[in-house]
């Protein structure tokens, strides 16, 4: 069986294993044939040796957390052969903490969760994988070429759910949304904003490639430059770059009672001269909220599946800028300047 593996902690150990063992029943009753996996920045960081943890007893980690596959067998009867599915990435810790105990494993408090292709669970970049049926999400047949977008969409479904729950603290009528960053996360955040009917603005550092057209197709306005140069305040901001200067700028550009959701992860190690007192004053006096979000639980995956089902298929397909077969895996994991979403495919 083919599998894309790394040795966590060792840079540039990426390889295609041609004789990787078949998935064990210990991994779950549901047997799935891989169709494709999406590639994201997390995969690149693991390849560089920055983090990643293999399953106990193994030195290798199979990559791939943005999955798409077809069911081969399910003894539980929850799925039928041929069903299109994706595997939920994070699983609850064994203790469990209070959040994991009630299915909110995205909010794990003790850090003992596991994650496919990232932490202690083999990923989905292999010919066949197993998972418990309760951690599989069914996709409609029309997403057979696009379902690997479910995992990143689940992250944004969670972000929007939390934004709306925070907004319910007052008589809140948001109208204008800013999304900072037009990578896959930013574009999917924009899709969910457009589905909610908001006035959409997207800020990106360049206007190359498909990104301006994708934003325009959502009815949004595409901007380059800086946040202050936009000259308006926003009721909702989703920061999807992790760039420190942008993070600070969007906090200052929120309207009264505004909500800023941080989805980008900063690399750290950079100091910026900034008036923290002025920011504190604005947040307090205008009742603003800034919060961070990561990962998703099953509820968010199901919301994401509904959002993708309602989206224009041609628009989603334009997000996927390269499709690469597994035997040319090195090309797939080598970033190109105009990449948005790269997909590694498993022809059978």
C-alpha cells in the first residue's frame, strides 16, 4: 500500500512508502479507499521538522489531514460501500477533559487530544485508511472532486458559529465583514460570509492569480495595501494571515461592538512597536471582542458539509489550482507562487 510519510522532527524526510502496512482494525471499523488529500501549511511545517508526532510504537507519521475517500466496508451499517466521506481530524483525549467528554474536542483543555496526520494518529495520505464511523462525515456525491475542502471549511464553520454566539450578547446587526488574507482559509471564510449576506471585503498582499476573481464572484471587494488604508470600520473581521502587523491592524479597525476572529497562526520571533494602551482603550470603550479559534468538532464538520453543498461547484473548483497524482508527490509538496489549494490524488 502506498503512503506519504515523514519522520517527525527530521527535516526533509518526506517519502512515498510503497509497502506501507494495511490499516489495522484498531484504527476503526470503517475502511475507506483514498480519493485525495488537500495540502496545507501544516503539512509543510511537519515536513520541515518543526513538529509532528508519530503514533505510539512507530517512527513514521503518515501525512494528510484534509481527506476525501470512498467507503469500502462498514460493519456498523452507518455507511454504505461507495459513500463519499471525510475523516474528522482531531479525536478526544483518553482522560477525557470536560470539553472532550461532551464532544467539544476542538476545545481540549489538557492537550492530550490526537490528530490524524499531525499528532499520534496516522494521516489520510495512503491508499486505504480506517476510522471509527463516529469520526466520519458523509458528503453528497456532487462533491466527489471537491470534498477535501471539508476540513478547512470546518475550521471556518466553527469560527462563524463562535462569532454569532458572541454577537448574541447584544442587539447586534452586523453588515460589513473584512477577511484578511485570500489563501484557502480566507477564501472559505469569505464564502461563508457571502452565504450570510454580508458586505464582503477581502484584503490580500497581492492581486495575482485567481484570488481577485474568486472574491468578485462572491460579490466581494478585493483590496491590496494595508488595513488602515481601507478607511472604514468593520463589524466582523476574520484574520487569516497570522502576520503580526495585520493582526494588530485589524484589532484597531473593528467597529463599536465589533468582533475580531483570529484564525492565522503567527510564527513569532518578531517585535513590533505598538501602542498597546490605545488598543486596550478602544477594546474596552467600544465593547469589542478579539478571540482565537482552531480546529473543529463534529457539529462544525456537519455545518461545513452543508455550506459546501450549498456553494457553487465551479467556484470551489477554481480554488484548487493544482491536482497532482501520488506518484509525483514531490511536486505536490513543493509550493508554487500562484498556488491556492493543491490536491494530492490517489488514482486506483
